């Protein structure tokens, strides 16, 4: 068979050699299997890493919120008597409370 384009024929011969090489073919099939079909495929692994990063960011946010809440609780415990007196008009025994309302 005579083709006018000789480099194209050598390209097909080189491609044929690659396809008939059982080691390269096995490696290619293994690579395809690992990337797409395996239980621990690269695609699944990438999605899980993204989810892990998202959850770690949420965890950091929640830890900051916990620290802020602990600080607020500490302030409330220190000023509990003042808070109760001002907000709910609590009083001690033998003590009168006067409420001044500004108009």
C-alpha cells in the first residue's frame, strides 16, 4: 500500500507499537482505573479533600465563636450582681430601689 504522506504512516506504525506493548497498555488501563473507577479514585479523593478543608474552616469559625462566648460569660459572671440589679431591679434585704425614668 502506497501512501503519499509517509510521516503519517510512520505515526500509525509508532501508535501500533504502543498499543501492542503490553506493559504500556497495562499501565494506561491501571491509570484510567485509578483516576475514574476505583473506590479511592483521584476524583473522589479531590472531592473529599475539598470537603475536609471546608469543614476545617467551619471548625475554626466555631472555635472563635466559643472563645467569644466564654469571654462574654466571664464578663457576666464578674458583673452578675450589677446586671441583675439594673435589668431586673433586684435588691438586697433592707434596701430600697429607686427607679428614675427620664422623659
